[in-house]
């Protein structure tokens, strides 16, 4: 079967899929996301959402949508920050797009007491209207297509079963017709044996069309590359370590890096405005994460202060274990919004 179909089954098979049967997050899970590292991450995204609300004229109703909301931690932190703006807080309708029943229950517990919260299987069922859409580590788990370059052209990469029952990578017998014409120039020059990955534009176009038509903006945060290029990034993570993506299907998290150039191109193709991308470290610093960390540390014990300092370093640094440069941030907005806070050189915000 094609790699994209294998990835789709591993993650979302109704009985055996990784994302429909477990809570994968945290120390006891397979990976940790930025909202689990520190409350500062979600709080600053709440601040960013407030800046968008103001930029579109402070409408009396705003849909705050999160795609793949994990345990609800990021949304809870964002809402705590937004409570200091009663007109905006009263305007919010919260929409969580989540297919995992285990995580839905955790989200309900985390967001207990929050107003106007609804759950959806896809963004398609979220009502129309001005929206702020947040997607942290969402696109990396959408199924990725792969093609491998041979002397005869580009062939779709597949997953096959060997005679002794193991899984291995293979390739379709026939090349993909006229595929080279669709490729970015960098990829056309790739050597034989190179792998190129792409995702369909459908999800990005849905998001971009919504903010174009209804007003608002989307913020996408994920790990990936700034320009379209060849490279095999299909990988698996289990217990916070990399593992073979062809072993234990459905039991490990399989992902692939996000092509931010392709995301931006898809959004522009439907008439939305693209802001960024910038690195996560730059984005959070522009929002004022260092000021927020100092504020929290001033009220904390020595031990808690050290934890806050460590979280700041992990979220913004580029060194080993840091998320600051590996993760990128891109904004997709209503064309009427000239700038988005922290995604344009001339706009900044400060957290307090």
C-alpha cells in the first residue's frame, strides 16, 4: 500500500489506530508537546488570539478553534489569559476538533467550567463566523505521500510485506505520470534514490478559505522545513525516542515533517494572506515569553523558578532538546489584516 495509506491506518484505524485508543502525551506517554512544557505557551497564544480579535474589529462572536487539542492544556491556559478581557471572553465559542475519545474525556475534565465548548470530528462542522484557529503539532500527523526517484522517473513509495512477514519499503512498478512537472526546481535536481514528500492541500485550503471568507486568522505551529525540498522525514516515536516506523504499527506515533512553503502556497492559492513563517523561539520572544517567565518566577519558590527557567529554555532555545528553531510558526489570515502580532517584523506584543 502507499506510504500515506499505511500512515493513515496506523494513526486513525477505528479499532487499532494510535490516535483513537490512547493518551500519547506526557512523561508516561510517547512525546511531550509545548503546552505540556509550560503554561506560558498557551497563555501567549491566548494573547495572540486577542490581538487578532482586535484586528478584525472586536466582533461580538468569535469562534476559537483548536485542531488536535491534546488534553486541553493549551486551550485552558489560553482561556485563563483571555479572562482578563471580559468583552472577548464573553464573545467566545470554543470548538475542539478531536477524534480520540480518550483525549476528549480528558479535555472535558481540563475545561470543566469553561463556557460554550463544543467537540467536532473535523473543522467542517464548526459554524461559520469570525474565527481564530490554533493548530499545534497537527499537520505533522496528517498522512504524507512519498515518491522515490528512479532512473525511470518518480515512483510512489509503498509499504510491502516480505515472505517472512516483515514490513519493508518498496515502490510502485510504474512511475507517476508527468510528476516532474509539478515539482519545485530544487527537487527536480535531486539524485536517483531521493525521496520527496507532500501532503494534499485540502486541510490547509479549508482553514485558509474560512479565515478569508469569515474573518480572523489561523496559527500553525509544527516542526518542519521552510522550503520544499527532497528528503525522507517519515519517522516514529515511542517512549520519547525514535523507533522504526514499520515496526509495531498502531502502537507508535508516526509523523513526517511539515513543508511550510507548501502550506503558505496553498493558503495564497485560495486568496488568504500568509504571515511568516518564523521560528517558534522568535515568535514566543516577540510575544513576551521572557517577561512572562520573570513575572512567574518573581512569585515562585526557588525550585519552581528553576522549572520555569528550564521550560523557557526548552521552548525557545535552538540547542539539544530545544524546540526554538526546530518548530516553525506560520499565520494565515483574512487579507484585510495587514499584520499579525509576532509574525511581522513591525508588530510585537508584551505579556504581563
